[in-house]
C-alpha cells in the first residue's frame, strides 16, 4: 500500500504542534489530522 503521508513532514508538524501546545496555542486541526494519519500508516507498515 502506498503512503498518503511523508514521514519527514509528519515529524516536522509533530514537533511544531508540540511546541505550540507548550505555549498554550492549539495547533491547526489539519496538521493534527496529518500527524494522526502518519502515525496510523507507521503502525500499518509494521504489520
């Protein structure tokens, strides 16, 4: 199965989202969805 997300992009978005949360700012919902999809794809690749 072909990935819909890029690992590098997802890692950068996750780092950015974590930084925003530390400052009390809610990250963009589309970024959070991308991160979640990438995490799901990572799990799928393991099986």
